[in-house]
């Protein structure tokens, strides 16, 4: 199989790594983001954070709430607000599925990764998740520890 060169446009901007620990993620969906020019330039410098943010369906639209994009230094006159609500772009079918998951089934929309895709556009991968209880988190941690210990034992040849 021939090796392919990595695409220079594809790049991860921000990642919410703790999401898989705090939530049981059932499925995920890729969304586009409506941004201002200064926000895109700031994200090209990797200055964004989605760790405290969430997505919500309000009045027939999908919004990313409480995400942080640092101000762009060269855009002092027409800059942007760092923690504003940003509209997420999905199809109507996906929007209705997300609304059903959040309103009827009690799920949460958690942003997992913000990245530039292969075309160079900013995308967000949203996870449709259910919050974990403390005993679920402990079970996940015990399973992970056992996997590590098992790998050590296999490496030692016992």
C-alpha cells in the first residue's frame, strides 16, 4: 500500500479530551461553523478552546455556546467577541435528529474536536452523549488500568 502525504490543510485546533471520561458518547456528527474573518485568522494560530462549551438547539438552529477564540492582534478595529455564540451548520434532517436526542432522550451535545478540514474550513465534531455517573467513571478507570497492567504482564512474558 502506497503512503500518502499528510494534507497541510488538515490540522486540529482544539480538543476536549476529558469529554470521553465525563460522557458516554453514542455517536458523533461533523458540523460547519459560521465565523468572522478575525476568528479564522486567530484559529490559524491555534488559539481556541472548546473545553467549557456545549451545543444547543434553539429556535430551529444549532448554536455553539461558551467556546473561546482569542482576539486576533492585527484586527484591533474590527475584532470579535471572544466568547460569543456561534452558529453551527447542519442539514435539516441532522438538526431534527439532534433536537430529538436532546429534548426527548435527555442527551447532551458535546464538542469533541475543532479542526481545519482538508479544504481548510473550520469544522467541529459534536458528540451526542449521556453524562456518566461517578460509578461509571470508576469502572472505566478500572478497565483502563487493567488493560495497562495486562500489557505490562505480556511484555514481561509472564
